[in-house]
């Protein structure tokens, strides 16, 4: 949705945007940078697997908010070489 990926591997693009998303503040009222970024990043037909559970748009958002609570960008490791498919990233 408006993101230019030219020349960037899928895993790196996803990693960079997940880091930006997980470091965005989330507020339940007023301005909510996390939700704004989430809406811009994922279309409403997105699906994923979080903690071995298949999730769709709202479930993915809730799972990422849960991850955000314990997120430490200094200790996060992204390992694209272990991905079963090139477009998936394990973190």
C-alpha cells in the first residue's frame, strides 16, 4: 500500500516495517501511531501465523500488540535464512 520495495529483499522490507510498527506508540484514545502504521502496512485480507495460530487482519493486529508489550529492539534477531519461504520472516 504505497511502499516502494524496489531492490529490497522481502525479508528485509518486512523486518524494517515490523521494527517501525513495534516501536510505534499505541494509545487506546486519541492519536494512535501504531494503528495508523498498521492500517498503512497491511491490507484487510492479510493473514499470518502467530504462535502457531492462523490469524487474519484483526487477530494479527492483536498479536502484534501483544508482542509489542515485551518488544526489545536491542535484543531482537531476524533470521531470514530459516524461513520456509522467502517471503516469511521469523522473529
